[in-house]
C-alpha cells in the first residue's frame, strides 16, 4: 500500500508541476499579446505626431505583428510539449497502478 501511496504522491506532484508550467506559458501568452497591443498604440501615437506616412505606420505594425506571432508560436509549441508530458505522466501512473 505504501508504494501505491508514493506512486500517487509522485503522480500528483509531477502533474501539479506540469500544470503550473502550462499556466505560466498561458500567462506569458496573454502578457505578450497585451504588450504588443500597447506597443501598437504607442507606435501609432509617436509616428502620428511626426507626420509619418500611413504606409510606414502600417509596416511597423506588420513587423510588430510578425514578432508577436513568432513569440506566440514558440509558446504554443512549449504548451503542446507540456501537455504531452502531462499525458505521459498520466500513462505512466496508470500503467504502474495495474
């Protein structure tokens, strides 16, 4: 019985750690999106005050969007890996319980 309790504790600890890491990734995604929106706003204000052409403003915004897309893509991949690890921990636990 003690081995089963230890197995359960290990599973719960591993699962909690992975879920916490996934929550951190989600938080980074939201912060990144918020940050990009704030930069969009600031860029538009600054460049608008300088009478910069709309084309330059749009190009700057496209570049910022590409950067955000790349950042989000990396975080999505990290989240997928964490989800796979959660599934592996679950499978390991179920296999050991049998």
